[in-house]
């Protein structure tokens, strides 16, 4: 991502995009809403909001195995959404996409399934940069199976320490699971290189793309990654839906995750034959409407000039970063050009929660806390940070309103 400050690229009009989000015209505490919390969850365009309602209003039934018209229509829409997710990530086949409730479930699915075959002393590589969703499922394996977690370090500028990564491999390494973009700092990892190194050791790798897939174009074939997790609500889609990409050969070798309807070939009193991927991993009634909503959201995202959106978000991030750097009591966590539209910072002597609450008085929504990434907080000796995160609908006015509110909050606190 390159930085050409302030001007949105000509092929992308953030104001036109903004107009598609009804919620962004509301006020909060008497001020125009300045929504800078999209890394936690993005707002929804009208096409997604209406699409969800339309589906339930016009054609709703349970999917698969149905013999009536609406069941078939709904199955078509649901499987169409799977095709859309496959197109979004450029998978070889739509059967490599498993619908999950989010990135959290996608990662739990992989950890639980591969974990069944791991033994005491086997090693899993992860990093200090991970969201708890990509830590706790692996802690389960540490607690339950005696698996050893090998932690890759993070440099002072927030980048993943590649030397620490290469040194983490041993003959006992069985799996690598790493973030593609930090939700705390916005720092990107060199995904292609991470995959290359893991494969040089014959180890499969999962990338947590919860943030990266929002701020850039992800091509799983080009990355050659084995598993890739995304979550719908950060991609302008509904909550309760996400997806796991798995290379066909990996999914074919993977144990089922949950048992129930839809995931079997046949069941008798003494035997069960599992269905093929992706259905083997989708036990029970799936999140039908949510998946269809995710499909609509991704079609909407893909209709934008995504490179231009990424540059726009990057420019806003750089503008805010430069403005905050003028305060010598502000520390930017993850200060490197290799990042997307997220700014995380702390201010000496001020609690991030106080700042966020005071800024909310002026309609500015930012997040404060540990961002579900305690190991990264520990790495930077921070208990919490304040985080502003950008999406396609943010504009330079949002940055200015943030700075005005920040200045007022500082004055109040100091
Ligand atoms: C980097 C990262 N990974 C995983 C998750 C978990 O996503 P979800 O809660 O939607 O499953 C998040 C959500 O904040 C995230 O930012």
C-alpha cells in the first residue's frame, strides 16, 4: 500500500460510499457520528440490511435436502454465497469454503480437528501479535494434549520478528498459526514469506485474515496458504457468519469438528460415514440468512476499487498518525509503513478508557482496552491502548473530528 496523503484516489469516492450506510447519518450525544471502530465491527450498507430482510420476506426455508420451491431457492442463494466467498478469496473450488460463525469458530475448528491427532511435545508456532481467538484454541491443546506453544516475537515497530519465526521451527513443529494483520496495531505480516517458510519445513499454516481481508485483496492461491479465516461482520456483513478456507487436500484429511445433521453420508447404530467437505464441517442448520448477507456484503466490497479503498484508508491512518505524533506524550504502537487503516496509541498519564469515554461525548467512537490481545499488550508494557480504525466510509472529516475531540479530552484529563 502506498501513501499519497489526504486525497482519496480518483477512482473511489468515500462520500458516495458513506451515503450507502444509513447509520452514519445519525447523531451521538448531539454530534454527528464519527465511527472509528470498524476493526471491532464494520457498519452495514443498505444493500446488506435490505438483502437480509428481503430474503426472509420473500424466500425463506431450511437449506439442502428440500423438495419444495422455497427450500431450493434458499439453497441456491446460500450456495451462491459460498461461491461469492470463494471468489472473494480466489479459491480453486467453492468446496474449499466452510461457513462458520466467525473467525473464532474457523480457528477453533482447525485447532480441534488437527488437535485430535497431536501428541504431547508436538509444537505449534504462533505469535505475540495474535488475537485471543488465535491463542486460546491452541492453549486448549496445550492443556489437554501437552502440546508446546512456540511464540514468535514482535519487534519494537510492531512488525513480526522474522528471525524469531525461522528460529521457532524444530523437528517437532506440527502447525503454524499467525495473524495476517494485527487488530491492535494494523501491522501486516509478510504472509507469502510466512507460508513459504512453513512449507519449507513441511508444516501447514493457518492465517487469521479477520483484519487483512478487510483492508486488502487476499488471494489464497497466490499465498499458497493452507487455511485462511475471515469474519463477516468486519467485512460489512452480518454477525454470526464467517468462513474458513482450507486447501482441498487439507480439508479431505481433516477430522470432522462437530457432529449432527447435514455433515454425514449415513448413520447407523454402530457406524457413521461422514460427508465430504465442506458439508462435513457444517453440522446442523447453518446460518442461512447470515451467509446470504455475507455474500451480498462481499459482492458490494468487490464492486469497489479495492486498491483505491486500501490507499484511502492508509492515507487516513497516516494523517491521524502524523497528527498524534506532534504530542510528545503520545506513543503510537506499531509505527511502521507496513500496515493498514488502524492507529493504536497510549498517552502518558492518561487512561485509554477515560479518553475513549470523553471522546464519545463528542460523537467519536473509538475503542479502548487490550483488544483481545493481551500478549501484545504485555510486549509493549501497556495495559490498554486507544484504537481508531478506518473503513471505506471514513473521510478526512472523521480524522479532524477525532483530533478536535482528542484535544478536548486531553484538556479535561490533564
Ligand atoms: C485479528 C482478529 N482475529 C480474530 C477475531 C475474531 O473474530 P470474531 O470475533 O468475529 O470471530 C478478531 C475480532 O476482533 C480479530 O480482530
